[in-house]
């Protein structure tokens, strides 16, 4: 199923989140002071503006003039879009409950007049979090805020964290992290007299994302550059096709359900790791009790005096004779293509998990 992805415009990030974020979703950027959260916001907004989108920038601290001035110092010309495609909402010192329950819903309704995608930024969410001490009230307010703004388009939210020693993430950001659709964590550490910054993807719903810690730098005129490599290089895309094809044939020979065989195909199409899927396939076979089935079948055949090779040949003959009635043409075709090499591979003759590992390694 093809799902539309909206590029964030954060150089290097989109390549490890399947090309971008989903529409009407929230992406939370968490980091301490100096990690570049506002730069992420400006870059995200500018990428959309330069491609004909509209943008709503909700600032809970600095006024629009200061934001645009700082953006220009980074090489982003927000002035040319100001009050045309780019609209600011400065809420410093205002009643945040009124903002969330009255003012923003009015903005959403007004935005329905525009038939143009609109990106939204909240930079930062921190003042709203600090204004509400009760955790349940804080959660209700943030839930309403995210729900309201997602009706406009994809939302990027920044928030400052204050982690205590030993904490991987500050307690004050746990609620927005939980309520967001995606979250990235920015950190920086002093190494060798310099500050090394890094990004980690905490969560990204409905997205196969990178799981490494990615260093990032700032480039004037471009913004943040996340130093990533594709999760799977062009050389590795089909690296494990043979492993999956053998697993599909083995499942078919064992009489596995069409659902399980389709599950293996789906895993094959979406396998994005550089390591072999053999352990995953072993566990999948074990979950569906296929290893016990093979042990029982082999023991019975050997008790009857049949060799492993003969068992494999007889199973293969039975499979080929029954392909028309199974209704699973894809699997039948795969079995047919493999018939000449079937005896050598002997996918049905598995005694235990260690032997299954050998055939799919």
C-alpha cells in the first residue's frame, strides 16, 4: 500500500523515515538548550514554503520579527513569505487554555478556505507545559492542541527538556512524547573540546525508521544536516531474496496456511536491515509449530525406511500435483521455478532449528 509521505526538508532525516512524515501527524523534536530545535522548525517551514505550501508558525516565546531575523542569519528568507504564505501566531503571556480551546480552532476553521497544504510549527511547547502543573490537565490540554492542529496539516513541535543526571530523557517531556505521532531526541555532548550533536528517532508511527544515533551539523544556507546513510544500500536491496524464497517454499511444503506464506512475502518486501533474516524466519516457523511438524514427518518417514532425499522427492511430487487445487498460484510458480534444484536444497528435511538455520543462512 502506497502511503503519501511529506518530506520534512531536514537534510538526511527523510532517508531514514521512509521519505518523510504522514499528513495530519505530529513530529516532536525534543532537546536541551542549544541543540538546534528552532533551526529544525525554520528549516521545516522553509522547505514547504519554497514548494508552494502555506505555513503557520506558532511561537510561544519570541515575536515574529525576532524569528525572521534569526532565520535570515541562518540563510532562510522568511520575509518574502510573511503574511502571504507564512502566518505567525505569537501567544507569549496569553492564557494557553483559551489558545487551545478557542483561538486555534478558529484558525483551523479559517484555514479551510485555502486549498493548499499548510505546515504547522509550535516552537516551543515548553511554556504551555510549565503553565499546567496537574499532569492530567496537562495531558488533556496537549491532546486537544495536537488534535486541533493536525486538522490543518503536518505539525512539527519543539520542546525543551531538562533531564536529571542518569535520565535518558527529561520527565517533563514524557507526556508530549507519548501523545505525538513521531519523536526525535536531540543531544549534544562535549567531546575533545567541542560539542558533538546527535539525533535519535524515539518513535515514528506507521514508519520503518532508522534505529541508530545520527550525528548532525549546521550548515549556513541549508540548516541542519543529519549524517545518515540509507537503511539498505542499493547493493543490499535484494541481498536476502534467496533466503526468503527458500523459506516460502519450505512453508509451502509443510502445508502452511496461505496467510503465513503471505506474511513471509510481506516481510521480504519490507526487510530493511543489513543483517540476515534467518533468525526472524526461524522464530516465525517456531511460532506456527512448523518445526515440530517437520520432526514428526521426518521420523515417520525414516521409520518406514525412506531416505531424506526420497522424502524430499515425494513431498515435491505431491506439491506439484496439487498446485492447481490450492489456489495459490504465486507459491506454485515459485515451487515450479525451483523444481530443478529442489533435491539439492531439500527444504523439507529439517530436523530441528539448527538445521533450519543452515538452510536459510
